[in-house]
C-alpha cells in the first residue's frame, strides 16, 4: 500500500491534536460539544456582543443590546432575509412566498397589533415585541427560547440591526 501524501497529512493532524490538547490543559472539559445545544457565546458572530454565560432571568433582559438599532438599514435587512435563508422558514405576508415552518412574520413591525414575540415553555408565553427583543431573538434564538427550531445565524451586530429594521417595516 502506498502512503503517498497520507502519511504527512496524518502526522500533521496528530501533531496539531497534541498541540491543542496541551494548550487546553488536556483535562478540562470543552465549553461546548456537538452533542449539546449551541449557546449564544458559541455561535454568535458579532462585533462585540456580550451575553452572560450563566442562564439568566428574567428573559431576555439579560442579553445586552450592543448596537444602535436606529442605524439599521431596512433595504439591507430585506436582502439579508433572503440571503441568510430566513425566507426558507418564514413568510412575511399571509399566503406569500416563503416557508411555513417558522411563524408568519406579518405584523411583527406593529407592536400594538402583535404585542408579544413567542418565547418560553408554551406558545402562550412571550416577550414584549420591541426592536430590542427582536434583535435579541435574531442574535440568540436558543438563549431566548431554548429548544426553538430556529437555528442561530452568523450575523454581525449591524446585520442583525438591518434585519430588525426590515422586520419593523412588516406592519
């Protein structure tokens, strides 16, 4: 059997593994594994997002909004909605294009007509429909509603603000 490039690649992989194990102390447990639900700290890509590592109550106030939401751009947010695949699960108007796995987003920009965002242990539970809470939901869906089917998306804080600006247009 000829090893060709397999042997050097295998040696490099072993060397990198040993370096990583020694750099991590080799005995400490990893902060997150593929067998666990991801947390905001392990999946969020942001400019300077901060979230407490421990579970926090009351939700969602424990997650600091670290971007000026008034600087969100709705046009960019509409493009992100399509580019990031939000449209695969959500419709923005009843019987409009998009998926039906996620909740209908029509009216999300009207807190008087839609005062709560779904969260908590049952569908009746919720958090107030505010731009800040929409940003928190977009950035950290698993932190706001553990077990939600909404996958965390790698968004910068500005992209999340743009997405919120777009969602605010859905009245």
